[in-house]
């Protein structure tokens, strides 16, 4: 069957138009899919991946500050399998960094117990680290860090720089230790005791001794919180 020249031109134009329409539809679908992958859906996946990355990190549960005396500050950090905290002093600001740790509990970011030394405290999540900034009236110096990584509890003891220098400049007493003269009371006895304590609250030590002596021990509320580490074996209580 012969096709006229006019019919050939019309058929060619129809095929060209149909091909153009299919190509535009295919490109449009691809573009939408690409935008969906790189747009909002992509961001959702990215944010989700970031949250999943933080979920894999050990959590920081609490950060507590307690002032002891007028020149000492005790910091208690609790969580699960935490790395050793890194402490840096910048003037009157102390920065505590926990690398590879997440902090999600915004309702109870910190706890401060009678700490007039502290003027400001902030806790923030910086990428995969938790950064704690503590501002004080006087510059501080780290004295000790108790806890072996990875640990669930760390206790940091800090003192003012003035107090730290004073402790260094004080002469070292080399004389033989003398037996402490204990006034008459529940502890003025020669009952031998054996204790092995590590980072134990001082109040709990007194309660333990009272229980051992079968005596009622009343602790003065003004007694500041402090941790005690000691090992004694068959030592008279009066000593």
C-alpha cells in the first residue's frame, strides 16, 4: 500500500510528538524521585541516622555539683560505661568533656547543692560529645578523678587555684603521727575495728561505726558531704 507524502509527514510528526511526551513524563518522574530522595525524605533519613548514631553511645544520666567548704567543689557524674572525663580550665571557666556520650534528658540537666562558688552551668550535646561548662567566681584546679574507664560513676574533686597554691607552699610535716585524743563519747573505746572503704560518704561511715558499737549516732546536719577512703585492720577505735 502506497502512502502519500502528506500522510508520511503527518505520521512522522505524530511519532515525534509521542516520543517527546514519553521522554518528558519519564524525566519528570525521575526528577520527582530524585527530589524526594535528596529532599525532605532524604533529610528525614539523615536526621534519623544521626539519632540512631547517638543511641549507640553510652548515656549520661546525671551531673551533680556539691560545694565542700569555701574552696572545694565535688562533681559526681553518673551514667553507663562512661569514658574518663577530660577537664580543661580557661580562666574562671572549667570545661568538662565526655567524648562519645549522649545527653538526652533535658528535664534534669544538672543538680546543684549549695554551691555559691558556681555562677553558671551549661550542659550541651556537641556532635557526639557532651560538653559541660562551669563558671565560678575564682579559677579552679583539678585535684583528683576517681573512677576507672569505662565507669558508671566518676567523682571529680576541684579546688580554687589560691587554695591549691597554699597547699603546695605549706611545709610538709615529717614528724611521727600521734594518736588522736578522742573525747569521752561512743568512740572513746579500744574496740578493734576492721574497715575497707572506698569513696564512701562520711555520714555512712559514722552510721556504720554506730551500728558496730550498738550506739545511737546523731549526725550534725551542718556536716558537709565528703567521701572517705580507708583501710584499717584490727585498729582500736579510739585511734
